[in-house]
C-alpha cells in the first residue's frame, strides 16, 4: 500500500517507482469458510440473476439485463470466504462476463466486430448491386462510385447487404444513425476546420457506431478507435488516471489530424487515406509497393482492410439517403456543456452531488477519467452540464477541503477480495469497484495493483500505509547487509511458466505488454487456445513464460550511409579506427557499402539481427541476378521478401537483402567459425534459420534444443558462420 497522492506532473518517474513490487505483508490467518448454506445460496442467487438477464435480453430489454448481471457481479466482489470458494466464484464471474460479451453486449461492440459476431455475411444479389449503381446520383458519392469496376461495385454491395437485408442488421444500423445526432455538428465543424471532406464523418460510423465506450478485441478504444500507441503519438493521454481516447471531442481533433496527414501522404487519394486509418500507413505502403500501383481497389491487404473502404462507401450510401432504404436520420442534438479547471483529485460523485446532477450524467461527459475522479498529478479541464459551472465555483473551496482524495496503490495479496480490501481501508466496496473499473474486467489477481481512493482523514487507511512502509524499509535495510560480490558469476534462472486468466477487455497486445513478452510469443505458446483473428475471451487461461537468463553484452551498431567512410564513422563515435576495423574484421584499405551494418561497440561474437539492405530492382534484374550480386541464396532472398524463388521483378520494386551481422551478406551455413546470437523478442527458430542460411535441425543440433520449446528473449544460440 503506497501513497501516491497529488504527485506533481514533473515527477513521472516517482509514480513508476511507487508501482514497483512491495514486500508482501504477513499473510493473514486462514479465514473460516463461509457457511455452506450461505455459499450455496450465493451461487444459486448468481445463477438466477444470470438466467433472468438472458430472458430479459431475449425480450429486447438489454439495459435491465445488464442490471441483473451487475447485481450478480457486485455480490461476488463483496464475498469473503476460503480460497477454494473464491476460485469457484471466479469461474462464476467469468461465466457472467461471457454472457455479457456473447449475449447481451455484442451490439455494443465496434461495427466490424458486431457484424462478424452477430450477422451472417451475405452474397450480394442483383438488387444490392443496383442500389450501389443508383447511389451515383447522390452528389457526395459520385466521385467514389462513378469509376468503380463491376468487381469493386460488388464489394460495396456485399457491405450494403449486411445492414439492409436482415432485421438485426437494420436494427444495428438504425441505432448508429440515432447515436450520430449527438456528434454530427461538432465532427463536421472539426472536419471543416481541417479542410477535410465531410464524408469522413462516416469513418466514425464504421469505426465505433458512434459509441464513446466502444472497445475492440485488438485494444482500440473510443469513438475513433485509437490504439494506445497511435493515441500517444497524436498527443492523447493514455495512463493510469486518464484515457483520452474516450474523450470524443479531443479524439475527434486527433483523428482529423491523422486523416489530414494521411491525405497529404497519399497525395489526396482519400480511399488510401481511409484504408490507412484501418490498417496503418506502413501496411498500405507495402501493398502499394507489391502491386506497383496507387489504387486501393487493386491492392492486396488484410481481409478486414479489403472490406473497410467498401464498408465506408456503403455506410455513406445509407447515411446520405436513409429514407430510400427505410432508415430515419434524426436531427442533430445541441451540445450544451461548460467546463472548469480543477487542481487536485476529487471523485466525480462528490462533484455531481455538489452541483445537484446525476453522477452518471457527469461521468458520461468525462469518460476519459477512468478512475471516476480528477487526476491527482495534473490540472484537469472538467466538463459540466450547462448551467452548473457557477454553482460548482461557489462550492469549490469547501469541496476541495472536504472531498479531495488520496490515492493508495494496493498490491492484492493471495486470498484477498475487493470486499476484504474495502474493510481494510474502511470504505465502501463500490468505490473500489468504480475506481478500478472492476465490473468491466475480471476479479483482481494476487500480485495485481489496484488503486484505493481514501479521504485524507481516513486514519485506518493511513495507518495501514505506514505499517506497510515500515515493513518495506526493514526489508530494504536487511537486503543492504548482504556483502556485494564483485564480478560474481550471475546464476541463470530458467523461465517461469505462469497461467494468466484473461480479464474482460484484455487483448493479446495488452497482455504481452503486461508480461513484457511479444504477441508472437503469446501466439506460439497458446496456439491451441487462441481463436481466428487472435480472439480470446474473458476467463480463458493462457500460458506465459516469464523471466530469462541475464542478457549478454549489448552491441551498438551503425548502418552505413551513402558517402560514409570508416575514418568519419570512427571519429563520429569517438573510437580508434583500428578498433572499428577489428570489431568488424575489416583489413587494410577496405571499402564499405551503403546499407552495411558495422559494430560500434560490444562483443563481436555476440550479435543481434541487423536491418536488411534495401535494393531497387533495375531493368533486366531477376531473383538469381540480384542474389548473385549480393552473394545470398535465392531461397533466402525470396524468404526475406515473401516472394516465390521464380518471381518476376518490376523495375523499381524494392527488395530487402538479408545481411549477416558485421556487414557481410548471408551466404549459407557451411564451413567457417562459430558466432553467438542473442534471441530478440519475436524471434523463432524458423526466422533465425532463414536469416543465417541454415536449417532448424542445424540449430537444434548445435544448441541441444528442441523446436517444440519456445525461445526466450536474451537466450544465446551458437550458429556456425559462413565461410569468408
């Protein structure tokens, strides 16, 4: 339990330090099991609530069904009992999450997932194709439809059929149109401000169905479905206090910036820009290079992206002519909000009470505040219902004094439940549930850190914190008494196998980040558990290998550029020229080539995979002539570029030339000496074998390993180097 109240924004590292593992408190004595009657009664209550939720959903009452599920989950979160009873209830909890995901909430998913999950793809018929052709008369759509080939029109018609030929599809799209009323005017103003086409409004429609809380299985979130990394690149805060992907106004501005940049990158080609919004500019650029044309309809992309632009055009057809297809587009709703800057952490519920508003209404205006409170480490611009600002200002001093909160980080101990933790801190369990969004994810696991909002005068909580600090200080003091052994040999510990129970709204990316492994590793370890499209479900268990041997010497490398000389590179990195030559086994007045990778420091026998040379094919080039020019095998060249060995090359086509560490080209694995290779995240035996021109069997024999056992990051492999 560590206090992290009101940290200044200039000390981000301090917050990270506070989240480091703490020494576990003395285990509490075993709790007596809950009486069999009460435990059995609780399980029966949960099952009845679940059954009632399913029936209410069948009666088209999803909101009431949601309340039943929430009541069942809160009952579990409040329960205290033996670890065995808690484990049984954890399974019940996972069942409730499955009911939410599969029965009640699929229509709340982003449109792409909703269509995949609850609607059956339809083969377009003649009427669907005629509808696409008729849409040419809509002025806003003429430029997108007039030059489409019959095959491309059929792709659009297939997307149109999804939302027009089934009752559930029609109901889903009508819901999207109704939601759009709240956002239409604002988004159109932002698009106009950035001088973007108004039709890009429909990107939000196909991304989230205008749901501010939409969250995809890949980790994209909010109205514009930003991934965490892209969100941060465009200035959206995504941290433990705030997730601005859920602030639809701020996210709209960043989405407009992204689309503006994409349009500039693709020289005004809006279809390529829209495709890049779905899959990223890098994937679109690679598809363009493979196809040799800048025409979306002729590119080979990921299946989802192949349907993305047709879906966008189909959505525009329905949006711009709703009556023709039996839909209703409601008038735009006026947005009436005020704002105020708050310094310090106050729970939204307390603010709502001070201004006489429903807490849920205030939370809906401030969805970025994922802890249901203003952040403690920065000023925050809080949105309020119109007419509330003056009332809040009048009460601000007393509110800050009486309702400000201190945040404590609590690491869950084995056997602890949210109900027990709430008692420890003398606070309602509902506050812990809200602050950690426990209803939208699974039960917290032992070792997981959850945040506890407590009042500054909560002496019981602060005493518990002081006791924890004392134990931590004692542990640190005892650890400093151990004599330091200089140059001691580090004992390598084998990787530890752990089982992770998937929480709701988790995805492979977020789990990989939490355990500091790669998504590829997760897929490899759980090939029989992960569904098509990397699908995982709440309650599912994944195997993860954590921990690794100490990493070998880290090498610094440099890729030679046009015009570089060895002397200039040595001077640039402040190392003797002879040392640079020795590191790279260069002799005499040797020449270096652009794209060659040189070691600058480190152990020349411990290598990391260097980046490849990129070569633009010239007239008369073939796979064989290029391979011969760079002294690589045709097989390795083909593998590096995902091409057949007999592929015909186009003039200007970019090829990646695999290079071996130290700058030499890959020439095979026969003869020569031995090198050591440090395994990187995402490496597999197949990739390493391709890189060094050997076989997987060679790697197994040289290192006494088996292909069935996953590689670990930092693991060192022996590889027989090629002859010079």
